[in-house]
C-alpha cells in the first residue's frame, strides 16, 4: 500500500505497485500508454488522480530496468542528491515513462530518439520563442514513420510531427559511429537519457 495526498488534502492508502514486470503483465504497457497506470480515486472527493510515484518497471525481454521518479524530484536528481540504483535507466515524470515505454516497445533506440527530439525542439523554439515546448514519441505509423506529438507551441494545441525512418537510421548511424559526439554526450546524464539534459541546461534551470 502507498500513501497519497489528494488536492483536497485527504491522505489515504492505495494499492499501487512499487515494481512491475511488463513481461509478466503485458497489459500494463497499454495502461501506461493510455494514462491509467498509477491512477487512483480519492475516497473523499472522488477525484481521479494520475500519479507519478516512484516505481520500478522491469522488462526482461527488452533488457530494460527503468525507474520512474516524480517530476518534483527532478532537481534532487540533477543536483546529485537523488541516487539511482546501478543498472537502471531513469525517467522523470509520467510523460517520460509513457514516451520511453513506447520507444522501447517499438524497438527504437532511446538515445537516437532524444536526439531527434532535440532537433524538433530547436525548430519549435524558432517558431515560438516565448513558448515552453515539449515533445513525446507517440507511435510508428503503418509506413514505418515516427510520429511525435509536440506541446506548448500554441496554447491548447498539439502539433504533429512525422519523421521518416530514413532520418532515424541516419541519426542512429551517427550515434553508433560517434557515441561520444557533443550532442549524444549532452543527452546523457548517468542513467538519465533525455533531451531535458540539454534544454534544462540551456534554460539555466
């Protein structure tokens, strides 16, 4: 059982897992994608709460051990106070969990995907200098193209960006041949592979 405090200030215990195995429970892959994973109902106000509680996601067939930590612990990790167990990759906040699960499920390379996001965010910043864009992988299309959803360019709108598989393969070849190149190195922070390592630094956060 895990303790949760609702926006109404009610604190209650809920049966949400601390560790899941996606090979043993493949339905959780769908639950992560549709946002129902780690969701509960407040017994006081009956609000539906979407949490990002610290959770270990194990996926042996993909050789993946993933640790989710809440968005509120981002600074704690970035400042070196939050330690991640050896052998785990890290995602911060639920959107990153959904993104990484979709990437791995599609047999795509997370580092390459974060590099593609970097270029998409650069273009988004040019289009909307005052915005705070974010981008997440959605799915592979029937043609094999990579579909991304971008937020924060225009208020209350989601922009769609589709990248051809040839571009993915080109960036992957670069990552394979120059894994310590400037961008690929900047995208890695120990167990945390994310475009946020670059953009948080650029924003002075």
